[in-house]
C-alpha cells in the first residue's frame, strides 16, 4: 500500500477558502467566504492575508470583497495552455498572425464563458482591450459568437440567461438573450463558418473568429483575427477569412475532427 506523503495541515485548511472562491465564481465578503469554507471570519482572515501577499487572492479596496488574484489566474492559464488542443494551436496562431499581419487570439470555453488563453500580436500591434485571461461577451464579440453558434443550444441558453459572461469584454447588460435577432446572428455564423464583428464592440476594430472542433465534433477552441478597420479586410471571402478558416480547419483535423473509424 502506497504511503501518503506528509503534508502541512494549515495549508490544506486555508485551501478551503480558495475552493470556496472557485465554487462561487464571484468576489465575496469575508463573512460569506468564511462560512462557505466552514470556518469563522477570525480564523479565515490570517489565511486570506497570506494568500493576498503571494497573489493567490486580491481584496477590493472599495468593497472589501475577496476574489481570485493574479497568481491564481496565471496558474489557471498555465493549466489551460497544457490542454492538447491549446498546445497544438499555439504555434499555428503565431504563424497566422505573421501571415496576415494582424493580431490573433486563442480562446477556450472557461468558467465565465469564452476566455482568451493566448494573444499573438503583429510587428505593429493595434490597441485592443484584450489580454490572456480576458473573457469575451457571447453575443457582442466575434469570439463569443463562434462559441455561441456551435456549442449545444442548452449550454448557450443557460449561459445567456444567467449572464455567465457578464464580466466579458463588450458585454451589454440590456441585450436580448433570445429571439429573432439572436437567431439571425448565430445563423450567419453557421452559414459562413466564421463570426464577424465590424467596429463593434471595439470601435475601429474588425474581427473574424473561427471555431475549432475536436474528434467528437465539440467546439474546443476559437481562433480570432482582429485589426484596424482601415487595413483589416472583413469581406467573407477575403484573404484573412480564408487564412483563418484554413488555420482552424487544420487544427480541427489534428484534433481528429472529421475522421472516421472503419467498422470491423
């Protein structure tokens, strides 16, 4: 029988606070966080102070609420990047950025919706409100639409109804989450195999986003190309659109999408 390694009990106890934050997914007051972790606020506070010092959590100076910190986010991104699809895609989106001369991002479906895990910028970068870790709004951005059009309808309906992406870039709290307009937006994405954004929600910036599928036909990633309106050709049949489709298709193929297994 394998002998269990000796651990440090205080770290394991404090870890319950991190688990509670992760389960909630929202900034929490000390009393609520402590209760969720099964301890008193007085007991929780020293752990939170230490976690704050090393960047695992942060405390909002205005509200006093605790949330996941920079180090925790960095560790989460490292974990996401280790996924096979992300590993395969990373060098390919770098090559695509060089080929088209525009920024290219890679996103996965995360806890709060479409989440950027890598951003490749061209030699002359355009100012974009996006970085690794950014969440992208589901209906307002090309990245979000690429996921919304191809993920299961129940998944997207639940995400929209709950405002899962409410922290996302471009999120509009007054948006309609169902109806003819939403159906029209997603139908266009499915028709072209690409999502497109023209100067909205980022003024002066156009974007295309293409889904990447795995062996089961599930959307594993979204690759988004973006650039200034003046130089980014946003026609559906533009060289940028073709290059993006080819890149996403190549990664999908590497992930086993479209492959058939002969019956024995």
